[in-house]
């Protein structure tokens, strides 16, 4: 009976040939290598995602810095009486989360709708140009385009005579221009000329 147990135990331990043991070891090594490769690929993907997120944040930071520099510059240009004598006040605010640029202008009482439309168009184009000065990843305004800044941002723009600034129904120009529109917009702006 002791002999049988020994032979069974011996049979189990010697049942695999050296070739089979080598094959099992190779398979174990291959599985371990695959696990290592999978782990390395996961880590590489994670590192890539982190790098892309940092790049996006850096671009957003660059974009916001450019916009923040362009705001006071554009307001100062628009309030310069040598170039815009009818302008009383100008204001620009940007909501980066909503991707919205809000522009308002207060003009003198004799300004008409046609002049208000031209001022609105000028302010949008000057702001876009000033942003490009600080962030060349955007394209400048040209012809029928306000520039690539306004492929990302909507525009809420209004022009009001000083005496009507608190009465929206009497504003000369009051538009919401969705990103990508790139054109003068307003009630009968073609006939306002």
C-alpha cells in the first residue's frame, strides 16, 4: 500500500516531460509579458490623456489671457473720439464657461441705426483682431468673417443712445450672433445703409 502511494505521488511529479515543463514556463512568461504590456499600454493611455488635458488647459489659459488683454485695448479704441466721435461708452465682458462675449456701446443721441450697425461691426472686428495679436492660433477677421474666435464664442451685442440705454425696446442695435455666423446681423441692416 505504501508503494502505491509513492508511485502515485511520483507519477504526478514526473508526469510532465521536460518539454512540457518548458512549454508551461514559456506560456507563464508570455502571459506575464502580456500583462506587463497591457499595464504599460494603460499607463501610456492615461499619460496621453493627462498630457492632452494639460495641453487643453494651457490653450484655454493662453486663450483667456489673450482675450483678457484684448478687452481693455478694444474698449479704449472704441472710446477714442478721434475715430468714433459718436461713442459715449463701451463695455466688453466674456463668460468663458458659456463661451459668450457680451459687448455694449452707448452712443450720442444723434446716432442712427446705420451708424450703430457699423459701430457694432467695427467693435466685433477690432476685438477679434486684438485677440489674434495675443494668440495667433486664431485667425483674423476678414471680408465676411469675424475671425475664428467667433467660431468658438457667441456674441451678445447692443448699441443704445444715451437717453435710451435703460429702455431696451429703443436700442438701435440688439443682437445675439451665434458662433460661426460671421456676418452683420440686425433688423433690415441692408436697408439701413
